[in-house]
């Protein structure tokens, strides 16, 4: 677990002293598919990371419904909001068997009191989430449905709008409903577009999964004028 979190994601880019502190103070728990890891509106709790498996972060702002925002892979971190006095803006759910690491808020606050320079690391982690969120907003504004889907599958597959690379598996767990939610289209329309990308050799799909066969080709399609 420590090897993955030290090599991928936000923590891998933190200064050694802070990285060692985080790794030495992590608690872990296992989660089955469907378990809620953190909840929207929760003002408490520490930082969280996926050490093994895959999760999904779903935004819940101003409505009881949720929409897929991003997938969580080994090296993905979230949960800075309560550290800043903010409530969580969404919920994280395990999609596969997961091992989750968490750093208690009290320990992190004490560390920041003793080492205020480590606030820079917190800012870097928050900026990564900001890039992901603004990137998703930008992609949803792409006018062409085919281009928008290409951008969305790249992003959900960990290949777009991330400051820090995470450990993406060979195939990504993603239901048709999740993909349609993320791209902002009806399920049937999304399915037809996915089959078109498959025919062009850009992606491959299986039951509840997809693979990015040609990320460069998808990138070119997503950014075409």
C-alpha cells in the first residue's frame, strides 16, 4: 500500500518529510463494492486515498440526485474540505473491492501547526481536485457529442485533467449509466457513440468496463475543432 501511495498521485509529489509523516500515520480499511466511503455534507473526517481497487466520486450540489464526477484509482486522494472548514460536496463510493487509507484530521492539523510550510502540500492537493473539476466542466461544454464522449472517457480513464498521475488499471469499471451520467447524454445515445469509438479502434468495452486502446487518438478527437 505504502509503495503505491508513495509512487502515484498527489502524495508522490510532496516533500519527503511530509510524505513520510502521512505514510506513517495512515489507517486502512477494506470496502466492498457499493460501500459509501465519505458522504456529501459531512463536515468531519480526514484525508482519504484509494490504495487498492477503484471508486467513484459523485457530486451532490443543490439536489438529492448525484452525477459522476471522477473515478478514484490507487493514488487518488480527496477530503481536504473539512480541513478548511468546508462540508464535502459529494460522496465517494467503492466500485470494486477496495483498500482505503485515511489520515485523521486531528493528526494532520497538529502537523500543520508544527510545520506550517506543509500547507503548500495541502494547496497542491486541492489544486489537483480543482483541475479535475474545472476540466470536467470544460469537457461538458464540448458541443459535439462524439468529441465530448472521447474527452469524458479519457478523463474517467485517468488520462485527462489531472496534475498527478494515478495507477490506472488496464480496464476501468464503468457502467453504462455512469458513463451516460458523466457525459450528460441519454444511455441509448451514449451506447451508440461508444460503439462508434469501438469501430474506430479507440476503445474496447466489456460488461461494465472499458479500455482505452488509443489515448492519443481520443485526445486528438476530443480537441478537434
